[in-house]
C-alpha cells in the first residue's frame, strides 16, 4: 500500500488555515523567519492542537512529515 501524498496546501487545511495561494504566502511572510533555535511546533502562533499535530507528524515520521518539513524550511528564510 502506498502512503498518501500531501501537498503544502493539504497541511494548511489540516491545521485549519486558509489554503489559497495568497493566504499561504501571507502566513509565511507574517511568520518567517523562524529563529533556528525554535522548533516548528514550538512557534508561538500555533494553537496547542496544531503544535501537537506538527510534533506528532515528525516524531512518528507520518505521511504528513514531508509537508511539515517543507513548511519548516519555508519558515526558516525571510519571505519577500
């Protein structure tokens, strides 16, 4: 059985965030860059449920891990 493929917009939907391109770009612009010493799940803007989901996705190497890692990478660099 093949693992499902999740896009970044799917992750935004899972987190209860708007999934249109403009909203996702605005989220990144508002929150990036995330300091290197702060784990993605520990960022102050997440709700407890969102932080738990992000943490579990990475710890369990779930099918959500790839888009979570992509979001983490995007938040580490300043957005234009």
